[in-house]
């Protein structure tokens, strides 16, 4: 199956342990540190919209987009009383009639862009929708995270009659993280399988691609802190601006 199609049915249950509220607080702090106190913010890999729900209390005008129609449909159901506008759109080809004060892409969504060319397309596309003083915040998982947490990792669960089994492993020579997800819908007897591939970039690789883009690097942060990343960092938050 296409990535995040049937997975959308169990995504929220599978990610219930994520501290989205803490993530929203971090992103709000980074936005304010860079002069974005209010304004239009878009999450270009919004999934089912949970992060945007948590960010909503900070007073921004929010938008969400994702390449998965199924994930967007889940987001619309959850956010129908908040007034967030959602779009189905590839992060490599963003097209809006307006520009944004902040663009975010979280939860290692950037790692799904498995070639340097696709990553550069994303940076160029974000630049085209970013206001002059706006910022782009994204995170990327590191090799440390893949080796420490998701190499030969398995988990399973069930919610509302939908069972999932996930096996994760890291192809070190290829720098590819594999998440193999099997889904059984016990309500109708259907079975699905999705193979998720993520490119685990070296931070220097990402910096070089940024240097070849119309964006410039402002800061890099270790995980959910404001410390600089080091060799033990599992997730890096990058902050970019237009040149």
C-alpha cells in the first residue's frame, strides 16, 4: 500500500505517546525567538493534525498540508471546529496564493525525502511560500536514533478492531531506515502492508543542501532543547530563513 494510506487508521493510536503539547511549545518559542509573534503558520507534513491542535492555543492562523489524502481526511475530522484549512499537497511542490510567516515540517517527515534532489526541491518550494522575514523549522532523525532505537525494533497493538504490527530495521550501508507495517482490519477481514523508507542524512549533508538552496541556516538544536547537536543527538531541529 502507499505510505500513510491504511496506516492513517491507526496512526493516532500508535503515536499516542508523543508529547505534541511540548513540541508545540518548542515551536512557538522558536517562532517568537525569530520575530514571528503572530501570523500565518503552515505545517507541510501535518498528518492527522494533532500538532496543529496543540499549537492552536498560541494565537496563530493555522494551515496544514500533507501528501496523504487519508491523513488529511483524519485531520479534517479532528479539527472541524477549530477552523484550520487543510490541503493535500506534496512538500516538494507547494503552491499557495499566499505566503506564510512560518513553515514547519515535524516528526522526521523530511527523512521521507530520500534523495538530495528531493530535499533541495523541498527547500526551494518552501522558499516560494515563505514571507521575507518568515522562518522554516524542520526536524530530522539521525543515525544515532536509528541504531539506538529502531534497529530490529518491533511493536504491535490494536484499536477499534484494527490491529497493527510494526518491524523496523536500519540499513546502515544505504543509510535507509525501514518501517514495515502490517495492518489487519478485523471489522472487515482486510489485510494491508505498508513499507516506509526514510533516508538518514548526515547533518553535514543537510547543511550542504541548504547552502545550495535559496534558504540559509540560522540555527540547529539538539532534540527538544536549545543546545547545539552533538554525536549523541537523536533528532535535530533546523531553523532556516530566506536569503
